[in-house]
C-alpha cells in the first residue's frame, strides 16, 4: 500500500525491491518486490514467499506518465515559498 501511495504522490514509476530468505534464526523476509505505475497500479510483481531470486519486468509508458501528470498536476500546488524551489 505504501509503495502504491508513493507512486501516486510523486507521479512516478516506483521500483520496490524486497529481500527473501532466512537471515538468521529470528528473521526471515518474504519478498513482494514490485513495480508500480504513477496511478498506483501494480504493473509487475515478483512471486510472494519465493525462496529463489526473481526479476520483475514492466514496460514504462511515458505517454501514460505524461497523461497522469497533465490530468492531475500536483506539482503546480508545490509551495516553493515554504519548502524551497527544489523540494520534491
């Protein structure tokens, strides 16, 4: 959910890596790496609970990225007087 939120609020594709496997007797990771588009849709995802390395591939659609930014121009509301000119 948080990866999808970051994609929407930054209007970017987000590539989220994730660890897998048993790290020690007390800690294991279960993956769930994914690629999310600027509208928050998961466009590729590695299998969950895999014990083998996986790779997620997705097409980056720059026309869709431009469409999202044009139809929801969040960066026009940026407060440069408060956060500075280059604040994300």
